[in-house]
C-alpha cells in the first residue's frame, strides 16, 4: 500500500516496455547516418579492427622435394615439402602473422589402424617443425594433436573391434604425439580430436617432461561438420574416412549450451586458449564462449568456408577480396581474439596495402 495515502489509478496499466538502450530523443533528432557520412567519421566510430596479429595460418605439408602442390578443393592453397615450407612461413612472418599451424598429408602406405607414425620422432610433422623453427625461430608453431591424418580409417582415435573410438587409449597416444611435437620445437599443442579428458592428460604429460612452457590451444567446441570436406582432401583423410561420421566424438551442430560445458572443462583441465570450429556458421558460439569465460578465444574459418568464398569469387559471383576481409572481421565482431584462416597471408597483404 502506498504510504502517502494516494491510491493509484486502477485503470489497466500499459504493457511493460523494454527500456531503450540509450535514453534520448529519437528521429529526427537522432540520425544514425550522421556518423557514417564521411570516411574519417566511419573510421572514428569503428568498433573492431583486424590486424595481421589476429591470424593463425594453417599450412599443409607432405613428403617430397621442392613441392608446392595445389590442393584441388581449395584453390590457392598448396602442400609444401619440408624444403619449401620455411620460405612460405618467412613471408607470413614478415607480414606480421604470429603463428602457423601445421597439418600433414601422410603417404597412404605409412598409415595404420593406430596411427603409429604420429608418434615417431622423425615423422613429417616433426621435420616440418624443425625446418620452420631453424629458419624462423621468432614465429610460433602450432600442431594438431589428433590421429586422423595418420590412421588407415581416417578417425581421430583408435578403434575397438566394433569400430568404436576408445577414448582413454586414444588419449594415451595423443599424449605421446604432443610430447614428440613439443620435443621437435612446437610452441602450441592443439588437440583437435574431441576425446574426453585429453586437455588435462596432455597438460600433465607436457608438465612432467619439462615442457611446462608449451601452450595448449584446445579445439574445445568442435562440431561434426560437413564444412571440413576440402581439408580432408588436403590431408588425405577423405578417402580413408569414406562416408563414416565423427558424430560420436565431435559435437552436434544443434547445440550451444554443450559448447559452454566443453569449454569449461578444457579451461579446468589447463587450456591456455580455446577454439570454436567451424567459424562463420558458429559465430553465436564464439560470442557466448567469449562472454562467459573471457578466455583467449579463436574461431576456425575452416576449409569449406574458405572454398565457398573462393568458388564464388572464381566464378565472378562475389568480390573475393571484399568477402574475405568481411568474413574475417566478423570473427572479431563476434568476440574472437583471432582467426585460423587459409586466407591469412592474402588478408595480411591487403591489410599491409592499407
Ligand atoms: C583433424 C582436423 C580437422 C580439421 C582440423 N583438424 C578435420 C576433422 O576433424 O575431420 C578441419 C579443418 C578444416 O576443415 O579446415 N582432427
């Protein structure tokens, strides 16, 4: 009851209105286009920026000499041999790109069901790390920890007799893989397999082997996505995986609360940085992750996203350069601290040009 004795009008109250974000007179006093009128003003009111330091450049390597072998499903992307990769990385470094991520194409006859080659100290990945680090000690090198490029069945783990991925056995192999990569000079270990508990196990393995300084960028919210198609051609797992699905370990594209649980677990297990993958169709997930945890958060603009833009551009349907820059900025706007993108070098060149 009001204590001053005044009784409110009993007339039905107006429906509650949401408070405007900013109180103030609206049109015509407020004209949003005023700030957009001139170039200087648009620059002044710009909320997000993209710089070469936002990029992680994924590169493919394979055995051979003097190779820059085109990946058919990814126009503009090549596989390097260990003798050509350092020059390519040098260009990225000179453009201000802080880190590259190595992905191997393994010769089919070197693959087996356990992905044994993934834990051999002199394997392709380790030699590529060494070649890059010898030539460019100042650039960061990141490596996936997962078995799919190395297994004869194309899955990210080891299988039991029924074809199920055995979680804990797989994690043991992943730890060994992380250790040989760290030993070869890898700066950032990036588990992309989606096994449970692998971040904690890899952190422990690194810490107990004098690699306490090696960072972990966890593929935390990684979805079972059809947008990985061209990548699987690039690393040669398209044929080994066939029509098999990764849905028993990668996430359901319909879920986002689950992404927050995945990220929370990876942080608790010791991840230094977290990732959402794919990127453009999952910007909502990046935003939620960034808002909830405030972690260094990255989005992966995956192969299918890259190839769609390239296909549109090559057909003259879209302006490739503009779409590239807009798509990358969208990650920043969504809250990402950086983007893994096959466009990294091209985009850094555009930024340098100004
Ligand atoms: C391997 C891995 C994949 C990608 C990165 N690491 C493929 C997959 O999980 O099947 C996809 C990257 C891309 O599509 O660009 N675990």
